[in-house]
């Protein structure tokens, strides 16, 4: 089952559910966040809560997407309580690109990226009940930097690059008892500045502080072991760059459980009521093919597993001409 958040023709919000080609409005639900909280209270899985409400009016999700009425598949009434985070060097094909970005003068010396990747290959999929090696981890922002499907990904004027990262994101709600509850998975564009990262690996944190988008639909239940999709860059409706991407544990050096543990092991990320969107990494970047994007180009990420495609245009912001003004209080 797939869920999405939609704005109806009268401006009101609603939740839509889909199985196959059939989609309908979930009665009495204005947000997936509220729906999930009700499911927790009732002791149900999210799909059980949806089923218990029956089927409302049918809805054409493709039309809603075309009209810009599909919202993020999860948000929070207070955007500061939605956290965007991620892990890198988690996919089997990710090491070569990152290694080239961070290569040292001595070809016999392993980069920190290759060391991290090897650690994941050796101990990223521990046996059940055991904790594996921790991955690379980064912070992207909060609900204020989450961009709805179809919305513009704004690259700040100080950025040196504006590159897509086609990924899968896990969506979580922290229950009243502090236990993370996974709602499902969504397509995601973990938008980053790869030129800044390449300049110095210690600038990775800076390079990740960018907006990101995910959705339009939320896949309930487990993630298939193999997920295949396509990442594209469109310019004036024409494909400028296109490449397949894969995800799922069959294509990863870490298990999902290991990545989840090393995020939620921190108490600060287990605050009741908070929402987490955690990006699991990628092995496919247009940057690796020396593609440079321009204002108005559109990123498109699609996988049949996740239903509708995720599309976002790029907006290049003007460069600042003076430092940020700080005033005394």
C-alpha cells in the first residue's frame, strides 16, 4: 500500500491511499502524521488503521501531481520537530565516486572514504542481535528545508554545485515511549554540493546543509531487497542525463537495521512526537559524469516500487554581496 498527502480542490488537506492503480481518500484523515498517531493509540499498524476507515471517494493522483497538489508524504505541525539526516558510503557502487573525489596524492594511500566503505563491507551487516560498524552520518536540516514534490530545490548563492542524489528514505515517528516506529519508505532527492565536499572532506557537513525532497508516495511495510529506478536531469522537457540506480539491502554494504541503530542510538533522536526522514545513500550521481546543472533544470527520480515520480526544478539563488548581519540584543 502507498499513502500520500494531497490538497483537495477546495484547499483542504487529505490523505490518499493506493493499491495498484486504484487510489482513494482515507476518510477522516487530514495528515499522515495524525493518522500514524491514531494508529499508535489504537495499537494498530498504519495499514490496519487505513483499512479500518474504509474507502472514501476515488482520486486521480497523477492529475493531482500534475496540478501541484501533492504534498510531502509526511510533515509535522512544528517543522522544527521533523529531522532530515542521512548516511553515506552505504551502497556497493558508492566507493569509487567518493574515492575519486577525495583521492590523495599517494595512490597507495587509502582515502578516508575508502576506509569507511571497507569498514561497512566488513561489518555493516551484523548478525541479528549484534551491533555492526557505524556508518558515515550527516545532518541536512529540519522541516523548514523539506521541499514538496514539484517544489524548487533552492541552491544558495554561496554553493559551488547543485547535484541530485537519488535515494530511498526511511520515515519514522517517535512513539510516546521513545521507541522509533517506521512508517515506511519514500523516494528521495538528497540534494548536495559535491564541489564543496570535494574541496575538503571536512566540508562535508557544509555540503549537506541543503534542501531535500522526498515522496510523493509513502510505501508501507518493508523495503524490497532490490529496488531499481532511474535518475534523470531534464532541460526544457528534454533528457540531458539519465542513469539507472539501485538500492535495497542486496545492493548495500550496510543493513537497514544497522543504519537505523546508529541514528537512533542517540537519545536526542528519540524524542516522543518527533518525525525523522533518514536518507540511506546512493551509488549514482550525475556529478560523477561531470554534469553541471543550471537554473530551471528538473531532477526526476522514478522507481515502479514507489509509484509516482519525484520531480523538482533547480532554483539558483543569487550570491550574497555582504556578510550575514548580526545585531546585538
